[in-house]
C-alpha cells in the first residue's frame, strides 16, 4: 500500500480543482522526501522536495526548473501549501498555452 504525503495529495487535488487534465507517471514518498511525476499535454513535470521543493518542466527535450521560466517564483521554494499553490498557478498558465 502506498503511503500518502500531504503535499502530493495537495498537488493532485489542486490540479483537479483547477481542471488541469494530468496523468500520474510516478509517485514516491520515503521519509521526508516526496516526488510526483506527471504528464500534462506535451509536458513531463516533476515536483519533488522535502524541506524545499522544486518543479521541473520538460518539453522538447529540454528540462528547466519552473523558477527559471518565471523568475517571480525564485522566493517560493520552501515547502508550504501556499508556495506549492503559487507555483502550480504559474504551471497552469504555462501548460494552458
């Protein structure tokens, strides 16, 4: 049985609430480390962390942290529900283009 992580659950629920269609590729939770790899359209997205977290977006064979795509996120890397939602809002705009 897969253990659940509050941040993974938050991400899945939030994406569902804002009507983003995604597919789970991989989900990991071990100790403080958690990771969720999803597919949205042509984007392969990995969201992972422990004390801090990172959203990596891969498209066209190039992978970048989301904060490098949108520099306004540079101060939102500490793991918290508010910071995760902030980064997911930016991700939603990116994948809706």
